[in-house]
C-alpha cells in the first residue's frame, strides 16, 4: 500500500519484533476531516496468524455508510497498547473527535480518557438505549420504579450500569454536536465483519494488508456509487412544497429520502382541526 497517496504509518517494535502499527491513506485523512466528529473503534480477532489484534477506526459519512479513518494492529489489549494506538491516531490526524464510542473494555476506557482528553467518551449499549426516554429525570425515576417492582435493587450488574448511566444513556449527552450519528459500536463491529470477509486467520501480515486494501476498496466503491447517484439522479418529489425541493439540493440522496418521508408525513398527517 506504499504506492497510495499520502500514505502514513507508525509502528513500534521491541527487540526486532513488531508490537504495534497504525496506518491510513489520503482518502482516510479526507474522510476524517469531513466526518471525524464522531468516532467508534472496536478490537477484532482472527485476522492474521500472528494473533495481533485488529483495531479499525470507524465513522459515518453523509450517506450513512461506514468510513474508515485508519486502522491498527496491536499485540495485546492493554492500556499501554491502546494509548500508543490513540497517540498514533492523533499524530496522524491532528485533531480529537467530539465523541468517542467504545465497548466497556476497561483498558480502552482508561486509554481514551488519558489520550483523547478533549473528547467525550460514551459506551455502547444499543439494546438498552433503544428504549431510553428523552429526559434523564424520567429515566431515573422509571429505573427506580422498575427495580422496586421486580425486586432488582440488589442486582449487581443493573446497579453498576445505573451508576454509570451518564456514559451510555443518550439523554445525558444530547447536547454534544452530531452525537446522534452513532449511538452504538455496531458500526465499528459491522466494519470489522466486512474486513474479516476478506481476511483469514492464517494470513501473514503482508497478506492481511492486501486483504485490508481489498475491503477498503469495496467500502469506497459503495460510497462512490452513492455519490454518483446523488449527483446524477433526481428522485421524484412527493409534494409541491418548496422545502422538499430545497432538501433535494441540500442533502445527499440517502438523507433526502429520509427527510422526504418526514415532509410528506407533516403535510398529510399533521392537520390542524377545529374543535
């Protein structure tokens, strides 16, 4: 991949043995510049014969598709390994994201808080956040009611999760710009799965890098197709409202279709009726 424009890499070796590496190319730099406000990263395994842990840095673009800001391989899930990786990410991109999403790995948590000290760190709890109300006060009172009703006050896991509610309940960080782009690390996990399709646990590092490039090309091919649709296709308008036509010019075709549905609902299903 050294032939790629603006290719960047940084590595750490101990006694001649590769321990950590981070890399990205010019397109990843551009993606981070445009969409890097919100970042998710998650470790994945079984990608190479050396048992190095693969950690892609993932965001969401204007077509609601995954974009990769860079990737790393580390030898172990320790605080030091994650700190090194995050420092490499910062030295490459030069700015911290507004919001970082990870799982509940304690090493990740400490590494994020020490390196990405200007970012807000939140946990992935998708199966819980789907049913979280908007107001924190309502959430807290309903939690207490739930604990009392089902005798869950002594459940350790629930007590622990409630004590760190500000780390995963969206109502507590709705004020963070663009926080709704990603609420879970499922984006990162989905990206990991895509990379695994092209890779094999038996690959050496050269083979792994070739597989990574193939997966990245497939990801970017989808983005190019969607961007081409945005610039060349005109979706039919469902109303005569000027705001719908304006939305077509402002948004990508993916986002426009979602906004279009809301405009149509507002026109046809939100009538004011006299009493």
